[in-house]
C-alpha cells in the first residue's frame, strides 16, 4: 500500500536533516512517496540530482516540491508546489525573488535588534544558515550561540515571535503570483496547513475562493499535529471548491515528537487525492 508524505523540510531551509538523511528516515517509516518542500528553495532536489538520477529510487518515489511564502489580504499564507520542474525559468525567478525578500527581512530584523542594544546579527545569522535559505530559526540559533538568549525558544518568545520586535512583516508576492509560478513550472499548487492560519471560518472560505480563482488545485487536508475534526472540515472545503486533498506531516526535526515523518490523520474517503494530478 502506498504511503504519501507531501510536506517535509531539510537542512536547506529550517529542517535538521540533509536530503539523503530525510529520505533514509522516510524509507524507515515506510513512506513510499515523499515530497521535499523546503521554504523558498529547491536546493535539496538539486543536491539529489548530483548524487544520482534518483536517490534510493528502488525504495521510494521522491516528488519535487517547494513551499513558497505568499501574501493574501495582508496575511502570510504558505503555498506548496508539488511535482514541479525545478529547472524551469519560473522556479528560478521565484527562488531568486524570495531569497532577496528574506535577505531584506534579515537586515530589517538586525536593525531592530540593534536598537534594543544587541550587536549586529546579520553576518552571524548568515554564517549559521550557511547554504540554507535564511530564516528566523537561524537568527535564533545565532543568538543562542552568542549567549544573547538562553534557548531558541526564548529567542522567539522574547524577540522574534508574533508581536515581538523581530516580527517583521515581509512583503511577499501575492497569492496569485505564487500560484502562477507553480503552474508555469508544471506543478500543482496546494494551500499548506489551511487550518493553522488565525482567521475566522468565513475568512478562510474567502481565502479558498481566491485561491480557486487564482487556479489553485488542492489544500492540505491532513497534516502533522492536527486536532480531531480538522480533516473533515478541510474535506468539506475540498467539496465546496472542487479541490483535491493533500497530506503531509510538515516534518522538520526528528527531535520534535509532536510531528513525525509520515504521520498525520487519515484522509477522509470523499477527498480526491492530490496525487491523481501527478
């Protein structure tokens, strides 16, 4: 029986495992189809292509994916692209654009932190990130490394989390632009973890309507650490907007016991699975 996990991250964004380590863990967890969907980068897939035509291809199918940040009604919304052409002009344009936005956000956060009496964290955070797509977790790790905070968690609760000094609203591309990039790369656009966004049910339906109008084809119905009843609610949205349903753990780190690779609620029977579109 096939087992899909269509949302996972590597060290190339904010995950803790290399691409090959992630694949090995997926095989151990008996995942048969794995999508690697790092934030705003496809570097993991480029690395795998250099190792072999398809790493561990006899044991698992790797689906080329990405998770792009977008903006809708002044809110950040993540859109997963599945089965994309990583060498397409659209993906190159998208990754370059998102990288520049992330670097600008880093600069803004660094400036705000210096006003609070911290030294400039820019170069240190970039060094922690290395070849990975820069994000707030790298800033938090650098702050811990330099003794500015007692833990990564404290970095977020005091400085980088929602409503804090380092909570910088980046001007991400709008939802329609991100969906267009994914479509132009031959992929399927999926709203990531739609139940996690802090919005009313009415507003969520407006998001779904706008996503459908933009050409979006699927939403994540089942994801890691999901409370009971959410899958059924998301399945109902699929029915309303004729979406396919996707599944994925949103795995980042094996030490995070609340989200395990390949584990999520069972997809409701009425959902059309997104892999029908591949």
